[in-house]
């Protein structure tokens, strides 16, 4: 069982199991609609698995092993997606989306190397979204403006849930503070990256932590990022302070995507030059893909915080160790 599992004292769910299921549906429907309206997104279908030789699968932090299997009828191996960041960019081109419009989809994945705790499950469900942007919009101001729209969609969803279930409390901050990872490292040089996130979120309530992937002055990156989807200078994580667990809570990882120039630079920095020969990367380096921004927003994570649960397993049916189930049950945490 994970040493990072948090068991809040005197925890009691504000919703029973049936109310929880009703609230999950309301939360998902409401936030999905709010997000689509805020960013002018159209819902599309997306693949559950892709061929590895396509270069479309993401390797996230570079160490996660994708789940792979063979398809007998076509004699090929496929991988369950770990993220749809690259696929979405191709889809925007193929479907003919124009600037200031985009798509969103349900992304379902299996991440077998996750360390299971309050926030992490083997099963990943999120809204993946992607939007075509103009060259002049590849800047931090445009990124921040989009973050504020997403946070407003989340606050509006919280309001609907609190009206339907008065036992829930409104706790999300009215504003979100934008800081770079270097600014946060300078402020807390003796803390680990995760400790810095906790400290800064406790102070501000909600933070958009920007520029993740490249090395900081300490010589280490704040966190890992694959070099071939986000531009490391134009990305970030939306974090909120979550009082039930007393820690920072990541709602979304997002960013403006790599241009041909930033992909060229980041592939070399990450020691991944061999990817230049993959179809997706060849198209991008040649300028045959639209400029985009996008991200992933955890569906179960959104439900967890808006329903004020202590564990993601309270809003998602997944697999947990017997020990974790027993320990959680003893503390009033009912895992589905």
C-alpha cells in the first residue's frame, strides 16, 4: 500500500452511495457542458489504442510502460493510449477545425505503473481537449486567459452541485494565481517540488504552475514532461488547495503545444532525436500540423473534489489492494 495514502481524521462522506452516483452524473454533465461552451469545443470520438509505430502515444514522464496487446486479425501490436495529446492535433487537421475552435473527447487509459493513493488509480478517465490557435496567440497571456475560463467552468459546476446537495460546501478560490516553477523554486529552495506545490497552494488557494519540463536553476526539472506535445515554456498545471486532504490537488495538465521550432529544441534536450523519423513528428517538424493548445482534465478527479471525497475510489470503480480497501473502510472511506 502506498506510503502516500492520506486518511483524514473523523472523515465522513457528505453523500451516501446513491447520492454519490447521482452527483457524479450531474458533475460530469455540467462541467462538460460548461467547458465546451467556454472554449467553443465540439465533442468527437477518440481511440482507446493506437499502433506504437505511429508515434501517437505519449510516454508522459518517460518511464511509464504502456499496456500493449496484439490484434490477431490484422497481425499487429497496439498500445492503449496514455494520453491523446498527439492524436487530437491530427484530428483537428483532419476534421478541418478553424482557429478559436476545437474538440474534446473522453479519454480512457490504463496506467499500470501508477502508485495507487488518494488521487491515483490504474484507470484514468479524463476530458481531453484541443483547440486551434493563431501564431500570435502562442504566449503566456493567452494561456492564462484560457486557464481562467476553465476555472470559471469548474466554479460554475461547483455552484450547481451545492444547490442540488446543500451538504456540500463551496471552497474553490475566486481567483487563480499564475506562477512559474522557477519562481516557486526560488521561493522554497529547500522543499521538494511536491512540497512547493502544497506550500504555494495553501497560500493562494488556486495556482496555475507554469513552465514544466525544462531544467530549473537547481539543475532539475520541477516535473517530467514528454518533449513532443507541450512547449515547456508555455504549459502548466492547474492546482487547487484541497482542505479535506490538506494538500495541493492537480485538476489539469495543459499547455500550448510544440511548434516545429520548440519540438526540434526539446527533442534534443530530452535525448529523443530518434523520434524525428516517426510520422507524427515528421509532419510537425515540416509544419503540416496546426498550431494548437490543449490539455487533460480528470473526470474522476473533478468529481472527487466537487463531491468532497477523500479518495478517488469513492467516485470511480477500479482495483485496489485488499489492505487499502480494509484501511479505507475502517476510516469511513467507501471504495466503489
